[in-house]
């Protein structure tokens, strides 16, 4: 085992930084700092972790929770105001779901369901990896994911949209 | 297609649509990627070799042999620079530092808290045991004190079970010939005659020790008499119709 080279680091950054920011955003409001710090930690490791992606998600999770604790002590009100309107996704006309609505619906989910959905959908983690992160069993992580997905679908009115699309065609 | 299948397909379609949303990338600092690559190409902390540690001569110790054969062992050493941060300014985070495992990334502090659960449980158990022991000793001391205050009384010859119960009497047996003495329990009276305790019976009030008992040879030397007493509480039992046991020299009187 050796340290990660520049190419590997670049690939990790390009492939996972945005997802990691979204993941960290589930706990704290300065996710970019947390992700950058995690990547710096990864680069400075004497030995590369066996699973760098899983390692990054774990470090980001720990750092984000720590950041939310220390920040929460300072000013909860300011955070709530600052976190209000920023969508978590890029706006695009091609998307079948509205980014702002998806952000709002996702934000309202319980943290376990939110974490499972973000780690699975945008992080590409397996359920046993998600379970390892959240300290639950894989079946619990799967149930959280399914429950959160169903809730999101209801809140975003997905069935209505699909039916409308079918009737138009 | 059944309702369940269509429901699953609908959920999968929604999952795909949700997954097609792209997380924002504009919040990331574009220059940081270049910094990261630069950091990755720079010198890395490596485990110190034997030569770097200045131990080029002489035989290796046991620990050094273990460390040299297992590079990922607990004895692995990492080069520590004077600055500690590869040329960056030292960290001045007022909230402290996060220690992470270099292999799995888990937070070391959390692992520490997990392990500390056992000593905490041990301390709680020991405290509880100490409290229970003190209570037990206190109870025992009060019992001894009560026992010492009890005066042994002379037992009348025509004692009935009702009297025995009312006066909190205890019965004991002293085996003929053997000299063994023990306090009788209620279970003794359920035994058949051939295995029931035989001997000279002793009676005393409110005591647990046979030695403190007063004996009454006339009324309590017959087992059958006592059985009758205990099976007919409150009844008058005439001891005159009972067979008189043989006098025994070994069963001495305590009265």
C-alpha cells in the first residue's frame, strides 16, 4: 500500500467532490471547507486507505458533524437563515424534477433517510457501506432509503407529473 | 402488470429522475483542485526506514524485527516534520483537532468513547455491590444485636403448638447417642416416621442456635408427640398416652 498519486487524487476530486459536498451539506452549512479538508487529509496520509471513497465519506461525515456542533454553538439563527434558499442541485431544463423543489423536499426528510439517499444516489455507495457510515445494519439503511424515496416521490408529486406527461403524448 | 410491479417501476423511474439531478459544483473553489494536485505531488510522510532512524549498525531488537516485517503493524512509524503541516501554517483551530484512523478514517475519539463503556459499567457495578454489602452487614449486625437481647426461658412441660407459635418457639433435635443437634424445619414434620428425626427434642424462644435452647425432657423427648402437636395446632395433646422413650445418658439436659 502506498500514497495516492496526483492522478488518483484528481479522479477522486472530479468524481466525488460535488457529491461529497452534497453529503456534508446534510449536517453543516460550510460543506466545501469540510470536503477540502478531507481531501487534504487524504493526500497527507502516509498510507492510502484501502477504500478511498469510503474513507472520504467517513471523514466528511465526521468533520461535518463536528463542524455543525461547533457552528451550532455560535449562531443557530444565522445558519438557518443562510441555509434557507440555496438549492443543492444545478438547475437544468432537461431535468424531470425541479431542483429547488427537490432540495426543499430532501431537506425536510429525517437525517437517516436523507443520508441514505444522498450516499446511495449521488455517492454511489452500497448499502453495507452506508450502514457502516451511519452505524446501522444494511437492512436498516435499505429501509431508510426506500422510505425516504417514497416520501420524496409523494412530496414532489411524481405520479401526477408522469400521468400528465402520458396524457400529453 | 400488477399494482405492486407498477408501483416498483414507478419508484425506479422516480429514483432515476432524482439521481439525474447533479449536485452543484459552483460552490467548490476551482483553484483548490490545482492545490490538491500540487500537494499530492509533493513529498509524503513515509515510514522511517532503519537507516533513516540512524540504526545502521548492530543487531535489530525484537520490536524492530516485528516492525520491519509488518509495515502496517502498530509499531509503524511515520516521519514527523518540525512544522507538521508540510509547509502550511500550523493549525490553530480553537475547538481542537480531529484524530482519524489512517486506514479506515474513523474518528479516534469516538472509538475511545466506545471503549470507555466497560470501565464505566465496572465502576457502577462495584459501587452497587459496595452499597449492597453495607446494607447486608447492617442487617446482619442488627440481627446479632436482637439475638443477644433475647433471653432464653424455661419451657413448660405441657407446651402446645399454639403456645409455641405464640411465643415464637423453635424446636430442635438432639440425636440419641450421636450428640448431633440441629434446629428442625417445617420439612422435618412432613417426613414419614421411619426417616423423621429422632432424639431428644429441644425448644427455645426466638433463637437460631441449638446451644441456647432450653430442654424439656418430659414433654419433648418423643417424636410422635411433636408430630401430633404440629399437625393439630391448638389441640391439647396428652403426653401420658405416648410411649416413653428409653432414657439415654448421651442426651444430656441443658436446662
